[in-house]
């Protein structure tokens, strides 16, 4: 138990203060995403507490903050509206049926994420290229910035003739707007200046407290957390301790139709959640110069979402904005995430009246500073120095993240990067040709990777009709990478044999030889098993050489 406590509390004071700061910054963002998904803000806040606590304790990345993120919330908007419609078509119509479909989708989302961790799919995030990572960070920073700009407005409720609630943002004007700008500037100024004076006080939390004090004691009429919730149609921050939602099992029809309805949403939400969580984990790895466990994070995210659904909360994932705030505030251990979740629950249960007085301007200022810290400003400096393909990927991923969705942006970036890599490597295949002294044997020494992209160039190297009767293909500087390469070799051998010529293959890798032998017994006559390259002898039996190993050059 002592060792466990030491692991979660590398720096207790910093983790506790960072957790409190993050919980304050979590509220308006989670509430805003709840309005987008058309669910009760307390449902989103309960989900943020459950997911944040479970991932903080069991996740693979200390310091990573998880909650009810917008990237997941927007996926469920259509599910909820369609669910309401399906509920009214039952033999006994059920109101708010979309909410129960949401909980079922969140539970299924969690199960999918757990399976991803069990089958160790989390390691594939390591394959994401750095330009995609930069594009992800930049795009998400822009998205968060745009979300904060929308805070400079009021929500106006309009009920249509069909009784549907619609919300419109009315921009602030006059003195209220300038007051908001001044408070945001004050908050950002404190966060920037305080660390230059002292590092004993958390800059973000201090800025929130100072700005809140000025608003409360100065009697300023500005938008606060409480007014923001009410303007969006909520009843306030006051809630109850999350308990299992028994109505889910009473109202949800357990049949194939329900599974077919929720499965696409659950799978997409699970994919988006894992991508954002694992890429945020990579970002924390870079900021802290440590390494997290992707598969463990998948399982923890899945468990958090599954339990959140069972307890009536919405789904979520790792949140880059709150994570950066946590890291900048000194949060490094699991205690920071635990403290965020516990503090968030405390706000809901006991201190809702006080938290509702926190001005939105203070939280916007904190988020603006987080955006400045998150955005990879080095992108502007390096974009002309890196390969054109990488620069294109960086820009495209940033743009797609802003316009469409994070998951789509990452998939697009990885595909473009893979195609660019294949194109570049396809041009590197070479064949050095030489004849034996008697001119009866021609040897092709292959250089470069042989895979689907380089097959065409590989085939162009050979002159089957005009080559002598004996041909040797030496793969000593080449690697046969995929099935397309094996098929190309197979076809080449057939072409030479069709011309009545003898062909031999040397220095094929062991795995390639096994596959070729399975493809056709004929290859046992074509492949030369004896290794005559001195580098291979040296690697296999160095003790056979008379000279000491130190005198040999290893390649």
C-alpha cells in the first residue's frame, strides 16, 4: 500500500492544486458539450467524474486527464434524437428514450475499448507519424480556441412550433463585452506573470481566484458558471452522487434491433475516444519525457466508459486541453487526476453555489493560455525545412481536425503519410548488373526494399529475353516485405523458366524462403541455401575466425 501511494503522489502539493485547477476548467467545457449533445449537464458532469477517476487510478498515463469530451459528445447527437423518435413509436411510448440508447451505446463503447486494450491495439498509436501528431495538436488547439470565442455571447432559448428547444448565441456588446475582455486579459496576465515572481503558487488557480474575487466583491454583472448553465437550459450545478441507473434495464429493449442501432455509434465513439486519448498520452510523454502504457490506457478508458454508462453518465476520453493545464500546473502523478474527479464531485454535491459564481471570463483566460501552450508554434519555423509530403500532412490534419473530426483527420494523415512513404521507397529499388568472366552468367544485385510500391520498378530491371542462359538474383541488400513482392519473384522465375533459362535466388530472408517453399516445391531447386557472404559467416560463427572479434568490422 505504501508503494502504491508513493506511485500516485510523486509531488502531492502540486498534484492536488493542479487537480483543483483542472476541475474548475472542466466544468464549462463539459457543460457546453452537454448542450451540444442535448443532455442534462449533470449527466455529463457525472460521466466526467467517473471516467476521470477510473482512468486516473488505473490508466496507463499518470497526469492524463479524462472526462466527457466534445469529440465523443458530438457523435451521440444524432443517436439521441433518433432514439427519442424510436421511443415514441413503441407500443407503449417512452419519453427520453434517446437517453437510454445513449447509456447503452456508452456501455458498448467501453466494452469495445477494453477489447482493444486486451488485444494490444494501443501500441499502434506509436505508428502515427510526427507530422500527424503536430497537425492533431494544432487542429485541436484551434478547435478549443474557437469554442472559447463562442463564450463571448449569451445563449437565447427558442421553442419551435413543434416544441423543440433551440439555442442561439447572441454576441455580447458594449460595456459587458469590454468587461469580459478585461477579465480574460487579467486572468492571462496573472498566469503569465506569476511564475516569474514565484512558483509556490499555482498560476492558473490563483488567476481564477483573483478574477472571481474581483467579480464577486466588485458586484460586476458578467456571465458566470451558474448563469451559463441556466442560459443553456440547465437547472444549476447541484446534483446527487452517481448511482446505478435502474431505469436503463427497465426501458431498454434488449434485442438485435437495439444492437444494430447503437453499434455504429459505439464503434465510432470508441475509435475517436481511443485515438484522442492515446495521442494525448503521446503528447504527455513528450512534455514529461516519460512513457505511458497505451494498452493499459485503452482498458482503463473502456472501464471508465462502461461504468459511466451503467451509472447514468455519458461517454468520454482523454482531454488535451485539461491535460495540458494539469501538466503546466505541475500535475505529474495519478493524484492530480484523482483530485480533479473528487473535486468535481465535491462541487456538484456541496459547493455548487460557490462554483456557480466563478466568472466564465476566468476560465476562458485559462483556456486561452492553454491554447498558446498547446499550439506547436515551431510548425511555422520548420514547415519549409521538412519534406513537402510531411508539410502537406501537417496542414491537412490540422484543417480536417477543425472542419470535420479528429478521428477522420488522423486516418487521413496516416493514409497520406503511408502513401508518401511508399512512393519514396518505391523509387529506391536498384539493380546492379554484372556478368561472369566467361559471360555465361548474369547477376542482378538488388538494392532497396521490395514491396507493393516498388514491384513495377523491380520488374523493369530485368531483360528476360536477352539475358544469358544462367541468371542469379542476389537479395543481399534487399528485403522482401510483403505478399506482392513474393508474387513478383514467383512470376519472374516463371518467365525465365518459360524461356528455357536457369535462374537462382541468393540471400533471401528466412521468412521469405519459408513462404516461397510453401508456394511451390520448385523453389527448392531455385533458391541457393549456402550463404557465401562473409558478413553472414561472421554473424553466425565468429569463433571460427582466427583473428579476435575486435579486429573485425561489423555491418
